[in-house]
């Protein structure tokens, strides 16, 4: 069943020391327009001695806002094309019991890009929070997120103004 997944880059969750030790590694990857694939590797406390206790469980997390592929190139005001974002997930943060991630998506009429952000409960797979950062006519891409144990975070990204901006 899972061998038919068409995944982009699989990203391991970086634990900032706020989630407690549960002996698991969490992985996420884009899977379709409204879903992500989540892998959980358990038994990691035995690594270094033996790998025979490792177990991968997989699930698909649904209910995300539509994530359409952003433009492959963007035009600067000097007319030079800049490479766009292909929409893959760039990183995942595990803070407390929540997995946070960002990815680029098409905005407006599909000619500009924005950064979508998501928060998913690591146990129930419930989507706790989601949204899009962007500015009308501007391109926003390469989003990165960091979140503390209280759930307060910062998202940074690259921003390119419209070609018509003077």
C-alpha cells in the first residue's frame, strides 16, 4: 500500500529539546495537494547496539489546505528571471507534541508564490494550525520555521517584489 506513495524529499523533524524523549524519530514529506506522509521510526534508543528493534509506521495526514505548485521562475523588476521554488518541504521542527513545517505554494492567479505553514499533532495527526504568508503580487518562498515549547514561533523567507515595483 505505501510503496505507491509519490514522495518529494523526506524531511526528519529537528527536535529543539522541548518535546521530551519518546525514542522516536518523525519524518514528513509532501503527498498530494492536501496531504503529507508521516513516518515514525520507533526503537531508536537501541541504535548503536542493534538496529533490530527499529520499526517504521506510516500514515497520511489529510485535511491540509490545497498546496498547489508555485511558479518555477519569477521575474525581478530588472527583467531577470529568478528560480522559483518547487514546493517541497524544506524542514520540519518538533516542539512539544507538535510537528511544524512550511512549504511554498502558488498564490493569487498562480503566477506568484507564498509560504504555507502547518502545525500537526504528532500523535493524533490532527491539523492544529495552518495558514499562508504572502503579499499581493509579490513572491514569497523558501520559508523556514522555528518554534519554542510554548508554541511561539518565527517564520522567515525570501521575498521578491513585483517586476513593476519602482
